[in-house]
């Protein structure tokens, strides 16, 4: 039921970044809910929140990606060089 999924996923997004690992609500199912299901049932505002959580999760879990250090910047920085000594700048 689409309304059931919408309610379930909306509640999951309301709980925060943990929504990126939302499991299927069926009691014996351990599968993660795929991104396309979120895209099909969520309203635009909740979907925007979900997508922001996906990006935040990726940046926080990836040691080679960090948020840009420039105040107010919403971009991330990828660095594949260990022992980097040059500062990161944002243009």
C-alpha cells in the first residue's frame, strides 16, 4: 500500500540520518529499502531531507571525503593522497 510506505518512510526520515539504512517493514525481511522506493513515495520536502542524509552519511563514512572547511560551504572535498600537507581551499 503506497500510503503505508509513505507513512513508514516519512517517519524514518523524521528520525534522522539513520533513515539511509531503513529496513523493509515486513517482520521477517532484512532487506534495506532501496533509494527508488523513497523517491516514489515521499513528498518533495521529505525526499530532499532523505537525499541530504544520504550525502551526509557518505561523507561521514568515507575517510577520503570531508566537508569543505570554508564557513557556509556545502560542498565536500575528496582527497586520495595520504599524508597531504597542503591546506584545502574552496573557490
